[in-house]
C-alpha cells in the first residue's frame, strides 16, 4: 500500500512527483519517459519562468535532469483503469495492480473524441487493455481502434490471439503487417450493440466483432476512474485540486483550460499538498 499514485508524466505529474519526493512520500509514478508529447513538439516556449525562449526538447531535458538528479523512478507503464476501493485506490496496469491511499490524476486530455456507444459498452465487449482482456478473444474476431503508432505492439499482441482483426487507425502509416489483420484508415462512427458490443462502423463499413479494443495514449477521465465527475471532457476540481472522490486529486490539462505548462505545474504542486493534508487526516 503506497501513500500516493501519480498518473501522468507531463508538467503536472512532474511537479507532483518532485514535491512528493521532497515530502518523503512512498509513491509510484506512471508515465512515458519522453514526458509530455506536447512539450517535445513545442517549437518555442516563451512564458515559462526561469526558462526563457526554451525549445520543447530543451525543456524536456531540463525536467529529466531534475528528475534523475533526485533519483525519482518513473514507471513507463500505461494505467488502464483505477478503482475506488473505499479508503484506497487500485490502479490496473496490464496484468498488475497497485494500491495507494491517494491518487493524483495528471494524464492530460485525449485528442480523440469518444466513440458513440463506447462508454455504455465499456466492460461489455469494449476494452482499453490488450493484455488484460486479450485472452478472452482467443480464436475470435475483434475490432481494434488505435490513435497512436506507439501502441502498435498491443495490436500485434492481439493479432497473435484473435482469428481475425479489423483494424481502424486514425493515421496512415501503420506498421502492423499480419495476414489476419485488415486495416482501414479512419475513426469509428459508432460501436454497435445493446447489452454487449457486437460490432463497429468505420469508414462507412459495418463490421461484426466479438470484442472491441480502443487503444489511445490516455483514457477519458470518467472511463479511467468510474464515479469521477467530469464535464466537457475535463475532471471537476475545486481550488485544492480535489475531485468528488475522497483522496483523489487532479491537475494539469485534464482539469481544463488554459492548457499551459505553468498552470499545470502549479496545479500539480497544489494537488500534492492537498494529498499530504488528506494523508495526515488518515493518521489521526
């Protein structure tokens, strides 16, 4: 049982992790070592204090030097879901689970809109985790939606289990080459099914499927943690970065605009201090 689980390695997650280290908390931090793709792709950042006219890669490298200098471990694992267990939280990471008394959500916002029928059929034939649920569809027909080439390893894994794979990607240059994979470029118009997912509409074509996997770099907040209040795709928080769930805090782009590094860093620090105050109350 850890004190804290931090989800996301953008500026908000970095800020929370640095402060958690300073407070000597027992915590786990999840996210890609490349940190935020928004940082890496930035041509020039002119409004971040202390780093005038810095390029995105330069800012990323400065963050990494600070993280590594303090010996903070960043686990390059994608959190597929989080569950409120009533007094603590469990993060599901592929076939592993981690428990924490508190959690800070700093995973940014998904650039992909939710597919009609996705939330309604989540857990009923719709999954976000290839490793967790792939075995359920061994020898069956599945449909896969992928928005990031970095997740193609999961497509390969699923293709090794399923008899047939209908693959729908939002990008053109797909590296998956398998005889049982049929690839189209596009984004699904709808996931079909009443009590269970039965198929998908993509590229004007209706395809039947026993299961559907939606692979994205980050999961929509409400889908990531059931019961979490969100509005217009953003997690609802107060001035202390508290969500509607006790012990759960959020920071950065996932809480709303402006989508700026300075705002995210400040919120990450506030969220950490709010988590510390919450942990103190648990000790009383």
